[in-house]
C-alpha cells in the first residue's frame, strides 16, 4: 500500500499538468551532455512538442543541431510519444536564405493523449503491485526486468515504437521496450537513459540487420547496461529467464552489441550487480564439483542449471572435460543422483556461460 501511495503521488502530480504530457523530471542525461546551442534547441523543441505546436522558426540553427537535440529530447523523455517526426524547412528569397523552420507532425490529438496517459498510469500501478519495493536498488531493477520478461512479448510486426505498445499492449520492438523500461525507472526515481546501437550477433528472435536500442541504469552511483529486449527474445525461445543482459558491463555488452549513440555514455566497469556474480553462480577454477554447486544453486533460485566462468581457461577446461570427455553425465549424476544418457545445452562462448536445458 505504501508503494502504491508513493507512485500515486508521482502520477497525481503528472495529472495536474495542463498539457497532456507526462514529465517525470528524473533524468536529463542527454541534455546535460549537449552544447549550449544544442540545449537551447532541445528546450525549444520540448516546448513545441508539449504544446503540440506545428511550426517553429528555429533561426540560424542547423539541421544537424536540430536532429541531435530532437534525438536527445526523445531519449530523455520517453513519455513524449505523440510526435511522428519533423521536417526541416529552409526559406529562400531571390536565391538567398531567409530563415529556417521546423514543421512537426503528430499522430494523436489532445483528448486521445489524455486518455492514453490515464491508461499508462494504470499500467504503472499494475507494475507497482508486483514489486516488493520501489527503492532505487538492484532488486527493484531486476523485478521490473522479470516483470517484462514474464508479461511481454517481442513482436517485430508491431510498428508502434513508442512506450505505449509495451505499457498498454505488452508487446513491441526494441525501441518500445527501451522507452517503456526507461519510463518505469524514471517513475521509480532510478536514473536511466536509452542507448542506440546494433546487435553484432543474433539473440533469440532478434537479428543483426536493424538498429537496436537498450538502456543504461544507475544504481548506487554505478552505471550498468540493461537490454530488456534481448532478455525477452532469448527467454521466450529457451523458456528460461536470461540474465546476461541485466546490469552488465560495457565489456560484456560489447561482446554482442555495438554502440552508436548521439552522446557519449559512461564506461560501465562495475561487476558488483552482474547477475552471476550477485547470486554466486560463477566459477574461477574449473572442477566438476564447482560447476555442479553453481548449477544446483541456480536451480534452487529458479533460474535453471547455469554457470558462468570468470576466465577463458576455466571455461575451456570445462568444455573439454564435460563434453569432449563426456564428463557431463557423471557430473549430473554426482550432483543430482539422476542417471541421464543425453543432455541439451547451450554454450555462450563470448560470455563464457554454460546452460543445461534438461
């Protein structure tokens, strides 16, 4: 009940706005990294979009400045979901440039936005009911990650790339998942931003042909990568929650992603909240006993038999012994007392992770 009251207070304040926009005011990550001119463009664009202005005289601001400011505005404010885009128009008189303007197009009217905001508020309260705490902690971030994996589906045919498709329909693509996750984090008071880039290898239903979006989240002063979309796609395919993309480092995320962001992002070095470290599911020196203990611990936690190796030497020793020498069968029998003659498994060589499926 206390949690609902805290979130309700946030959302009541939003509802009091005379304009139809939510504005959590938690994070201005991208804005803070812009130049003074870009910040002026950002603020002017924000005012235009909130009041649904259709044309703005942007003076001598270049198209590049407007584009960067526009991208950063929407990265900071996923709650601005009703703009289709803009056109940068240059006016001429007798072959001389007389000015520039930005013309906006919108996909919803004010009344529809107000109704949609109410539906988003209801969705936020539904999520709040699933959380044991709304503290800005790893447990809260993981609970939201788990909620989205359990309740949402990846749908490449869903053309709505705003947070609405996830908040209201529980389905979407990477853009909608990253915006929805950011919005939820902001409502919970947890700093979060969006990252643009690409996948360098397929993950579940995802492929490398299109751009990709995920998030950065800050916990206890440290930034971490979180890719809800990849987590959903792989978990749906395997039937087991995949936590490789929860609170991971830059080094780890670059094994499967490239970063193509309009503003710099911090180097995420902390492994304190990396899933396998946090729950004691990693092995530094290989032995069958160590692997068995990790997998049993993972199963007790409800995550299925999985283990991560902290270095390639331990990983290589494990693969040689368990699979090339077929030691996996004896290891399973020693750990569980079960005699098996076949085992289904997945090896994530880049991440040094081994997962069993039966």
